[in-house]
């Protein structure tokens, strides 16, 4: 239950964050003002950050605990992986760990801004706000950085697509017709999230989104 509920909290964040980021396609005015509004939340922003951090820690702690319990329940002999286990289900730990590594890198990249020396050279936008728009564009002009983002988003979608079916099982929803249908919707949402996030570095690399200021 805890893994399922914290999973839903994190997915809601991922969807909200995606909608915020997609404003890059509406221009610097939109996304810079959105980022400024978030920063203006002050103490409330820190409360949200703390809430998300607790959700991530609980999600990881209880998945490790579940994995240990499952192994113990299987007994001492080595059983083969069930034939039906999908690629996504067998790689939950691997995808989860790479997503965690991505989040550390991503915070250093765009929140603390210590990985790209060019970000420090960016001037404020005409309304004296930090130019998040140009930061994102310059950030994704680096092919290796963009490739890592796309890989992380792919693993995130894989993780979410399996998480969707586990979620309904955890809630004890075992309806023959409804459960597979809901799991299918979950998988579609996971891959829409992938397309949404990936569209940003891809658009930058294709030159469809250009920086608002020159360095
Ligand atoms: C193309 C993909 C993504 C882009 C362009 C992007 C963009 C950004 C930007 C610009 C910020 C800094 C906001 C600011 O300080 O003004 C940020 C913060 C953050 N992003 Fe992302 N992001 C992406 C994917 C993700 C994903 C997949 C996750 C989680 C799985 C994530 C989690 C976070 C977190 C936790 C923060 C810190 C929020 C805070 O300030 O507390 N991001 N992102």
C-alpha cells in the first residue's frame, strides 16, 4: 500500500512537472514566469520538496523491503523467474536506481546549476527573472546531456508502465475485465509522459527552440 500510494504521489508530480516544462513551447515569457511563481512560494515550496523527498524515501525503503520479503518467501532453493514476467517487471530495481541517479544529476544540472558553467553567464530576462527558458535550451544543446535525459525518460516510462499494473494489484483490484483495462490506460499514460518529456530535448537539438539570449 505504501509503495502504491507514494508511487501515485510521485506520478502526480511527474505529470505536473511535465505540464510546467511543456510551457517552453509557449515561449520564454510563460516558462520564466512559471519558474518565478514557484520560487515565490518560498516556505511552501520547501514544504512540497520535503513532502516529495519523504515520498521518494518511503517508496525506495519499502520496495527494498518487499524484494527481501519476496526472496525469503521463495525459500532457499533458486526458483527460475516466472516465464510470464515482462521485461519491465524484471527491471524495476535497475530502472528505479537509474532514475534516482538521474534525479541527482538533474538537480545539480537545473536546480543547483553546477554542471554547466554557461548557466552562470545568463542575464536576467526583460522582467528581471531568471531565464529558465534559455538555461533549458543551452542545457539540451549538449547531445550527451540530452541523450542521458532521453534514456532516463525511457526507463521512467518502463518503470511507470509496470508500476501501473502493480498498483491495481496492491489495491486488491482483481476484476477480470476492469483491471487489465486500467493497467492498459496506465501504460498509455506512461508512454505519453515519455513522449512529452522527450519532445523538449529533441526540439532543442532540432533547432526548433532557440535561446532567448546569446552567450
Ligand atoms: C525533459 C525533461 C525535464 C526537464 C526539461 C526538466 C526541467 C526542470 C527544471 C528547469 C527545473 C528547475 C526549475 C527551477 O529551478 O526553476 C527542474 C527541477 C526539478 N525536476 Fe525536472 N525536468 C525534467 C524531467 C524531470 C523528471 C523526469 C523528474 C523526476 C522523475 C524531475 C524532477 C525534478 C525535481 C525533483 C526538481 C526540483 C524541483 C525543486 O525545485 O524542488 N524532472 N526540472
